[in-house]
């Protein structure tokens, strides 16, 4: 089963009631229309944007976390997002590929630490005290 995350940005002019309705409809759409399982839609609140989008410098962020076995779940969901006038930006990533890469990296780092390759692990706890002497 493939694991996806879609981040959605909505303009700050949208009211809280409209935002709650949108979150509810996105969750229902993912489960009912697009066949996603374990759909979890969260409001992240209003945040500053890194750069203006359609003359907005702030926006409400919504995170959709879902799993699906269907091949066209993401394309169907993104088609629905494109039609919405209240969504100014969205991006979908496939999390299961990233999770596998993170697991491989952890195993590699653990293996390197146990192999005795001559590289010692770095401990950063004592550095904060040394830096305070420079002030």
C-alpha cells in the first residue's frame, strides 16, 4: 500500500467555518470518492509564506496524510484540488519511498557505528559550554 502526503495552502481570507468544511470534505472525498484508507486531514493553521502566491503573503496550511492501493488516487485527488478556487497551492509526495530511504540510512549509520571503522561518534554536549566562553 502506498503512503502519500498532500500539503494544501488556502488564502487567509477564508473563514474558519469554510476551512473546517473544507477539511471535512477533503477527508470524506479521500475515503469515499478516491478509495484512500487511513485518511487523516489536519489543519496546521495560518503561517507566513516563503514568497507571495497570488499576492498573498500568508495562508492556511492543510495536511492530508493517506494510504491507497489505487494507481489513480493521487491524480484524481489533485484534479479535484485544481478545480477548487479556494486552493492557491498544493503538493503531493509519496512517503513510503522516503520512509524506506530513511530506514536504509539508519541501518547504514548503525552498521558504520558498530563496524569499528576508526571513526568515533561525535558528542556535541560539551560544545555549548565552550561557546559561552567566547561571549
